[in-house]
């Protein structure tokens, strides 16, 4: 009865008491099977719509069998099941597991109904394993808080899905007892027995020894994780205030204001700044390099501090965090009358509408009778005279004057005719040349579609 009583408590309080649709992330393993079965028992009492989602990763030779099992279980419980396959790229086993987790959540967010609560079946023993792994990695309060009970993932088109772990105070023994009582059958992932993986090594070889000596270890560690989470929440409140004092409207940070912070607060504020953007914090060694190598670099320097797929960059006395940039070679594409010209580096598609087309906002009109039109990127050898400018200048001088960061310059779209720049597309708008300020006849309308 412990599982049912635990779920009753959660279903009677926020956020689950307001959920009309509850979705179980159903792998087919014992934990999610118990959660799904117990919720199906309580569904009528608490009046919610119960559904399940199964993600097929293809990592196991038995993945098709697991999907079939999940469908059979859901059919027997009269629970609608959605399933989807995800394609995972080759990687080491450790990174592949992380990729699989990320892709699984991404797909669940895509499939979950609007305003649903997605329930995940991790329990107190999983929390203990996570805490120990974070401890091994040298994590601080944020890492040691381990798994949150509730969190939200933002999907595409502003879709946000809420997740909840109702079994975090429940032991694996309680889960197995429920499964045996109700004679449930579940899938076993054969990789869970491989102790080459850190989590499995802890589960099979380390934690049983510790729990034999200290039977209440999982409960104690769960309390420590909760307290670390509380401390982190308090720290985040202060960090939010300090971040607001050093942050620009474009989400960059003011160098001078950062340098006025103590090293400890500087590191905390930068980590918080990254976390609110959904960027994983860099290792301590990288954080320790930030001040001497980037913030205190000479004014004429262009330092880059990189970890994983992110870079700290500095420009115009501001600190930026950007994805690792792919070096874009100079590109010149002659327009051959197509309605659309795809741009490299996922910059979007240039749309060309001839003559009487409706003119969208942020478009530019060019007279095609004056010569061939070229689309160029990462080319800086031409001069440009913007509308109302007194003189033409080399493109690099305009970039400096307009404060265009070095990593943005290769992505500025140039429309070129007769070896002269007619217009530049930067910061979401066209800057036209002085020669285009008059009436343009027999024109084409050009605009960027970056959806």
C-alpha cells in the first residue's frame, strides 16, 4: 500500500491535483511499470486522463520487444500509448547515454499533450546513485541536489512541458514489493548488469555494502540532496539580483561590473547566467581561467575560452557566451533567377520575388537590369556607402563603427552588383547603399526567411 499512499498524497497536492492529463514516461522497466499500474488504479478516484509515452532508442537488440511489451501492458490497462523512435549518433557509451536521455526528453516534450504533467519513475535509490556520482565528480550544491522533484522543459514553438518525480521518497524495495504483490511482468535492460558503467558499479558493487552497514543511507542522502537544493535556491535568488546589475539588454555581461565582484561571486553569477540560458556550466578549471584569460586580457585581444560546444568571447567591453563557431570560408553565389537561395551555415533562405510582389517588411528592392546579382558572405574586400552616409568605407571599418562582433561578421549577408555592395543584412534588418534610396524600377524584392 505504500506506493498507492505515496501517489495519493502527490495527487491531492500541487502540481498534480490540477493536472487533467497525466502522462507516464514508460520504459517497460519495473519502476515505470509500477508507476503506470498504480496510477491506473487511482485514475477513477482522482479523475485524471492517464496516458503513456514510450521512446524506442534502438540501443538494445531487444528494443522492439520492449515496445511490444509496453503496448500489451497499456492495452491491458486501457491506457493510450504513444511511441516514437529516436536516432542516436555514434559516441562513447557515456556520452551516448547522455544523448539518449536528452533525445528521450526532447521527444516526450514533442508528444506530450498541452498542459499535461509527465511523471518519471525514479526513486530514492536512484537519487542515492545520482548523489554519489555527483560527489565523485566534485560537484557543489547544485550538483549534489541531484534530481529535482519538479522541473519544466521548453520545447519548440513556446511549448513547455512539466515533469514530476512522485517516487523520490520511495525505495526500490517498495517498488519491487508492489510489483510482486500485483504479479507484474516487466522488461530487464541487459546493460544494467554491466559494471563497467559507473552507475551500475555503484548499484551492484558499492551501495549494497554501504547500505548493509547503514540501512538508512538512501534516506539520509535524499535529505542531504534536498538541503543542497534549498541552499542552491537561496543562492540563485541572490545571483538573480547580482546578474541583473551586470547584464545588458542583449544578454551580454558588462566587463567592468563583473571585475568589481569578488572571484567567488563572479564565478557564481557566471554559472547562474549560463544556467538560465540552459547551458551546462563549464568545469572549475575553465571557470578559473575566465578572469585572467578573458576578462583581464588586453583591450586589443580577442580571447576565446572554450568548453564542449560553447565559447566565452569578449567584445566591446562585454562578455558573451556563444556556440562554437564554424569557420565560414568566403562565399559568392550568383542569383540565377531562383525563387529561393539557401544560405550556408543555416543562416536561412533568401527569397526573391519579381516585380509586383507584395513587399514584406525588412526587404530590399534591387534593379536586376543593372547586372548580375551576387550573394556574398565572409568577404571584406569591398567598400560600402550606406544611405545618408557622407563617404564610403571599407566593410571592416563599418563593422567596427556599428560594433558588430568578430564572430558575427562572416554571417553578414551582402548583396553585390557590379562589384559594389547594394545592401547588408545584419541584426535582423537590411542596410541599403546610398544608390538604392531612389526609385528602383523593374525590381526584385529580396528578404530573408530564417524560420
